């Protein structure tokens, strides 16, 4: 099975958990991966009114990510894994 990598700079819709028990939907540009405390997070640039903000979404809170095939890269699972973060 190929590994799937989401593209930096591409737009995605992420549905994740929130503190109030309702799902939170984030639409934005994927910037990269960051560590939040001891947990990995995906970082998105979002437009909040007239301001651009960065949003860190902890991996464990993600319910799903919507994207089309134009916004993903399939790679052989044995290729250079140390250079990128994959979502399997």
C-alpha cells in the first residue's frame, strides 16, 4: 500500500473534536506539522474575518480530513520516510 502525504500549501477541510463536545470544522491551507506539548499537530492557515491565523489541530482530535486527489501525494512506503510526515 502506498503512503499518502498531504501537500503543504494545499487547501483542506478538517473536522476535529472541540472542548464543548461539538465537532469543529477547519477550512484552510496546510502549513506543516508541529509538536503541541507531547503530541503532534497539523498546522493550518485560516482566514478569520480580515486576519490570517494559524491553527494547530492535535492529531488525536482529528475525526477526518476532506480533500480531492489533486491535493495528495501517494508515495511508496519504503521511500525517504524521514523527510516528511505521512497519514496512513
